[in-house]
C-alpha cells in the first residue's frame, strides 16, 4: 500500500473512533436523563398533552384506522411512524423514546459530518460536543413528538446538499425530492429549506438552462407528490382540500393578532393543549359563521382574522414581525411545552449543560465573520438559518419549532471557537484579541436581559403571577396533591377572577376530591365567562349524572354536543341520562354514536360501553 493509502486509512480509522466516541457520550448523557425523567410525574406521558394526542393517533393507526375520520390537524408522518411501531411491537412509550434517543445520537454524528465537510476536524468535534451539550435536544427526544425526526431530516438534507454541491444527477434529484417531501410531512419548514438549498445549487451550477429546468421540475413533482399523499388523505376523509394539515389558519392567527406576543399565544377561550385547541378553534369559527364548517373553511376563517388585524393595524403587525425575527435569532429559548416546566428542576443533567444560546450565540457571530471568506462554501448554512428563521417569523417562535435551526447555529459557533483556538495555538495574539473582544461585546449585547442568571424554562415558582401559580398547581396535581394544587389556583383566582383556565383546573381538582358543590361552582363560572367552552358543560353534565340530576345533566350535555358532536364522552353521558330516565331507544342511539366515535384500541372504554348496552333492547 502506498504512503497516501496508509494516510487515508489512518484518517478513516480516526474518524470512526471519533464517531464511536460521540455515540458513546450521547448514550451516557441520555441514560443520565432517563434515570431522572422516569422518576417524574410526567413520564411516560402527560395527560391531555400534545404527546398524548400523538400517542392516541398512533394507536388509532395501529388498530387499522389508516384513513382518519377527518383531515389531518398535525404533521402526519410521525403519527404513522408511531402506528407502525405500535402495530408491530404493541403500545410502548419506552420503545418510542429509546428509538428517539438513538436518532438523537445519530443527529450528533450528522452534525459532526456536516461540520467536517465545511471545516477542520477540531471544529467538527466542537460542533458535535455542543450538540451533545444542548439540553433541549434530549428533552424533546423524551416526548412523543415529531421534533427529533424533523431534526434528523433537516440535518440529512443539509449533508446531502453539501455532498452534492457540484450538482445532482436526475436520479439524485428524484431521491432528494422524495426526502424533501417526506421531511415536509414531518415539519413543513424542512421542505422549504430543502427547496431553497436545491434552488441555490441549481442557480450556481454550470449546466444548460434546459437541464436546470428539467431538474427543477423533477424536484417539484417528486416533493409535492409525497406531500400530496396527505392532501389526498384529507380529501378522502373529509371531501375537502386541505394541504398536509388543517392547522395553518389557526397557527397563523396565534402569531398574528392584536394580542400576539411573538411567541406562542392561545386566546383565553381556547384550550392550551393542541388537540383541544383545534377543536375550540373550530367551535369559535362555527359560532361566528353560524354554520358547520369544513376544515379548510375553519382555517380560512382564522386567516381572515389575522389579515383583518394586519390591514387595520399595519404598524403593529410590522413591529410584531420584526419582534419574531429577533426572537428566532435570540439567545433565549421559549419553551411552551408544559412538560418542561414540570420536570425542569427534577433533571440533574440540565444543571450542567446548555439550555439556551446565551454563551453560544456570540461564537455564532464569530463563526459568521470567520467563515465569510469562504461564504460560497458556507452559503447553504446561511440559507438554512435565514429560511428557517423567516418561516418561524411568519407564524410564532417557540423552542419546539426553532430547534431545527439550533444545529446550524452550533456549527457556526464551532467554527468561531475553532478560530479562537487556532489563533491561540499559532500565537496570532492580535487576531486573538480582536476575536475575544468581538465575542465579549456580542455576549453583552445579546445577554443584557439574561445576566441575572435566569435560565431558559426556569419555572415561575417565585413569581406571584397567574401563569406561575397555574403551572405550580398543575405540577402538584400531577403528583396527586390536589389540596395543595387547589391552594395555588385559589391564589391565582384572587389575582384574576376571570381566568377561565384556572377556574376549570379548580373544578377538576374539586371533582377529584369529592367536593362536588365547589366543582359545580367552578364549572359554572367557566361556562358563564366562556359560552363556547365545551369542556365546562361536559363536566357539569358528568357531575349532574353522578348526582342523579338528570334533567340538568341533559341540558348541559345537549349544549356540549351542539358545540362538539364528535366527542364520544358527551354522547356516552347523554346516553346514561336517557337510560336512567327509561328512554331506552334514545339511550341506545347515543350509545351507538359513542361506539362509532370510540377508538378501536380503547378496550377498557369499549368494555364499559358493552356493559351499559347489555340490558338495552336490540
């Protein structure tokens, strides 16, 4: 073997050892996290969370519901991945988390490989080390959400674009289009990034114009054929044209209205968890329009509300857009997922690793400065940051959606850190001084509001605010300490008597401890302030049924079913009312509606339903 061949072999072995070491460290950190996470009240799933909604959707698919009862309201690919796993191995959250921790370890390797194509090995090691040290990656790997899968596809897209920066063959374009389409079914802004990156490569390629047009056409047809499968599903389910998912309109409204803050905003009459949020958005739209609406019509209603705001208050809308761009590029992480607030102080690992960008972002700016001489090589990285940040700013900024940008930040931070290290090693002290000064100035610029020591997601336990007391109460409720939770929420009510979310949690807690009169008062307060809040009327119906107040139960349940006719729980309680009063035909009709709406996998509820129907006439 030649000397060149021996050197190449040594380099290859070194790379293998580095990658193996990165995977080992990734596994160790995740085992540390799992040790603490499994001892929290959140594990394996938080009730009524987005994770639970995805878990139920996956179980629906595994039980044979390939075509849903309605259009998709969330990104579908992840749910079908869950459906496949549950169909093969049975329902097992630990299995899902194990797979996601594995994908997270692979993502770290992808960061290394991407940086290695752009810079020297030491920069690649630093980038991978920063990825390993960023806590939110691990946090989202432990939730039943699409975030880790979206990160994988986004990093894979960037690696392939860098690998084929000289241009794709037609076969390569076809395969890349498939990848882009699949990524769009996981999180749509990954598709936007893939399209922007592909367009950049196509523009700079020295090829005949006709060949470029042909490749662009192949990419568009392939990518949109994949995403079109979701649109076809939606049409089959609802006879309605809904591209990918029907959450566009309300998500746009959440970030573009007179009360929007730039981060996640949910109107007071809308639930905080995603599943009920879209339900409530539909109820409000239908109440305003005075008729039942298809999913696309609901989406258009909320889009129109946003456009009305932009037209009537253009200055405020423009400032809001700028604010969201600043948030997308800020050192702070805006984590609105409730699980984070509930487990933050229980995870030992989080005390030793990065939870925001306060120390990283200054090095990102250095990385931009250092890499600018090779800006054509780094162009895809810049394009990724710009496109992904703008796609966030159109809607709103939260950690869950911004996380796909963070690896790109980390790569630039590694390039900046590596430049400082090399300047020190080569004794270029003047250059080193300039870099250090620039890093210090940018640190103080970015972190002027974070120097007090508050880290991302720190629970609002010491802040006597309604939101802080609400989350403290939920944390206590998760631990089964209802009396302590009630004390927190009663304090919140004194601060804001009109807050229907606190009143509702009080009602649920009082119901669970058997204080039915107070629970009734709480639910009535919610219904009085929010006549479209279906859960208040359902819970009143449930409570009245328990107390054998059947006429009152019927009134509340009929109000609830008028707002949400697809809720199996409401039909079941209404059937129990009719059965108790001896109206057996009406009871049977409601039980049959319940049966149609119950998921096939929910065997426990099906057994209860079967028992209730056993003594009814056929």
